[in-house]
C-alpha cells in the first residue's frame, strides 16, 4: 500500500522506540490500535449507508419504470431496452433516412440543373 519494505519498517520501529521510550510504547500502540479500529468502524458504517442509499435509489427507479409502463409510455425489457419503436422495424428506419438523403440530393440536382427554364 505504502510500498514500505522490511528495512524501512525496522528503521521506523527503532526511531519510535528511541523517541517514545520503552515504557510508553505499549500505551502508544494501544492508542493507535483504538484509533484504527474507530476509523475502520466509521468506514464500515459509511459503506453500509452508501449501500442502503443505492438500494433505495434502485427501488425508486424501478417504481418509476413501472409507473411509466402503466401510463403507456413503453415498457423496458429485462435488458433495459425500450419497446417504444417496435412497431417500425429497424430496416424501415434506415431506409427512411436513406430516402430522405436521396430526395435531398435529387432536389439539389434539380435546383442546379442548367436546363431549367426561368419563368
């Protein structure tokens, strides 16, 4: 995690022993252990609250989808895809886009036609 090897740990241990002293070292380690356990408990509580919030959000979204389905705005398949456009096959959608492009090209050609007589 902190990329500290055994030699660095040994140097830190010796420094702490020299600074704190052998009498206070057990008290220091006990206090540090209490702080770490409190920090771990807080992190676990935060994680559980976040999980509850996620579950609540998922439940709310599922309810909204069910309400939308009752309104007739479309249903969602288990994969999450809407069936609002199922009445028009995908080929027809693609063809209509191609037809629009073709008509636009034909209109441009007609507008630029030199044989066109101005009245």
